[in-house]
């Protein structure tokens, strides 16, 4: 059985700790989930860079094989809906409209691991139809979709689907992660990040307003959640 991770140990892993955690077991089966990370129509996103005659050292560095990174993100896309995660950090983007807002999410699968980078483009109730307009087959039956739409109608909140966050689509295609959603909500004048990953993880993380002058030009609020049910122990983690 997993033990609670106290505050002292938690600070060994991530400097900005979160105050709240909820855990969950959702009634949804993803055992047969098959996620094709790069579709046949998107082969261009994983093709190796072409060799250019007379290329400079910078060009040669671009020809390195980064397929192992693509593979790691592909594996993570299978893990996220099925297994508990260790931590998640949320950064709410400053640019927004009344109906839309973006949020960056860095997820660490287990202590000592490097963060996987994701983004969610959230919408208000006005555009709730966008959440499921391209969802098909088994995933369309995921009961969370109806819960989210009810949430959008009844509360001050926004929701969106997780996708890979990358500036180089040749290494990591900007694909959506099935059975994974995240959003924002306001409760008692506090801002919270919410995330649901498959049938294993529900996250509720209180966010703090960004006060740093330079950082506030990009983000308006940040926060980090740590899985309090993770096994307590010593880990070789660099802070």
C-alpha cells in the first residue's frame, strides 16, 4: 500500500509544492486503447532531416537521430490514461480571451523522471462542442465528456484536451493524448487547475498568481501538484 508523501520529502523532488490532491477511480475501460502516435497521414512529422551537401556543423547537429524522444512521448501517451503519475506542474498563459485560454502542463511519470511537456487549449461553455467534435469510437463513450459539459454549464470553468507541446514537430508530433483533459475553475476567489487522466488520476491544484515581472509577461498563474499517495522513499532526483 502506498504511503503519504510528507511535505519535507515532497520538497526534495519539486520546489513549488501544491496544497491539494484528490485521487479517484473512474468507471471507464481503456485496456484496449490503441494510440497511433504518428498516423499514416502525418509521416512527414517524423521523417529524418535530409542530408545537405556541404552542410555546416549546425546542420549536421540537426541530422542527429531523435527518434528515441518520439518513442518516449508515444509510450507516455499509453501510460497517462492507465497509470498514476508522480507530479504535474501547471502554467496558465497570459494571452487569453473571454472564451479561450491556454495552459502548459509538465508531467513527471515517476520520481527521478524528466518532465513530459503538454498543452491544453481550453474553452468555455460557448464552445463546449469542440471538446468532442473529433472524438470517435470507444473514446466517444468516455463518461467524463458528459461530466465536463455539465461542469461548463454549471460553474465558472474552462476545459480542453491535452496535446503534446513542442516547437519541433519532426521530433514530437503535436498529437492529442486520448482520455486526457485539463481545465481551470474558480472557487472561493481561488484559481484551480483540474486534470483527468483516463481512469487513474484526478488532479486539483490551487494556483498562485505570478508576481515575477519577467515571468508574468508569459504566465498569469502557476502551481505544482504532487501525488500524495506515491510510495515514500529516497530518490536520486536533482532539484
